[in-house]
């Protein structure tokens, strides 16, 4: 049997967002999940109404704390850094934030095009992914096998995902400087299982994160969850992907891979 043609694409616009494949369990949905972005009330549930374009309601879900990666209509903008403050008084180094906030513009270079972003009435999940484009680049990739969307991965800086930070805070022995990138979701469709597509997609994500300046990436699987009910795979999957067991916990182990 011939090997399928593989293409991996970043989710950069709403068309790419609409191409995200369905979850193996129809009770969940990648396109409406805000589990990792909302530490207090996030859900993985399929919420089909969220896929329709509509202005956000006044009581729309919001992160529990102000998040510079979600700055916009639903979160206060992060204060500008003080270039004259002593280094110890400035926030921990973050390759995404520092590059954007501290780099001086070149007055002789053409003005860069405005960063892509989601429209104000776009589906909620696309708004969350789209805001990351302004600061860090894509937060999601889709793997196509013979042009069929077959696997999905969500990732990005730790500060973009309050629930990941909440999980990581359980283990103060983990290194906190520099902060790692995280992979919050890796999944293949039910029909694409067993072909190694998830591993190929994770490898591409790790290469991308290393190119962006990260030195490590972590994942936080839920060890006892059903395979189709977890967005973060299993410890065995991450070991096969080149990760190591950084924290051995019966429920929330931490998997870590050094990138440089």
C-alpha cells in the first residue's frame, strides 16, 4: 500500500480553522474547546453554536487572570515594558513577548503588514487562536494525509494557556527559566489511527518551536483518561515522540523534551 502524501499546515485564517478535523469522540470538538485557555471554566465539549459567527456576549468566558496573549476585546492589554528598569524587575524572559515588545523598529524598512487576526464576530475558538498570531505566530497545525485532515495539534507559549500553568504550578521543582512552550492538544481522527501521524505532527511542532527560540516543550497528559477523552495523549505517546518523564504522577504526569 502506497504511503499517503503528507502536508502539514498552520492554522492562519478562518479557512484553516474550519479545516481542523473532528475529534474521535463526537462529544468533544477541537474547534470549540477552551479547556486550556480558561483555567476555571474551560470545556472540551462540542458546542456547535460557537462555530457560527456572532458577536461575543457580555458574559463570554474569560481567562481567570489577565493574559498578554489574549489581549484584545476580552482582556486588558499588558503594560508596556520599562526599558530603564533593572533587569531583576522585569518579567521572566519569554522569546515571544520579548521579541515583539522590545525590538526597536527600523525607520528605514518598509512598514510590515498588519498581523492576521480573527474578526470580532468570528467563532470564539478562532478568536483565541487568531490573537496568538499577533504575538507568537500560529498556535495550531493540521496534518493532511492525501489532502484529508487527519491530525490536529495545538501549542504555544505557556502564558497562553492558564490551565497548563495551573497544572505546572503543582510541581515547583520544574525549571521555570526560561519558560517552556507547551503542546496542549494532539489528536488524530478515528480513521487515521495507527499510522504514526500524531508523532509526525508533534515532530513538526517541535521543530517549529525550536526555530522560534524555545529551548524546551512540555505536555501534560491525564494518565487515567480514556484515549478519546484526553486532548494531551498518553505518557507512552510522548515517550515515543522523544519526550522524557519529568514528573511521575499517577494522574497528571509532566512530559518534557529539550529542544536545544
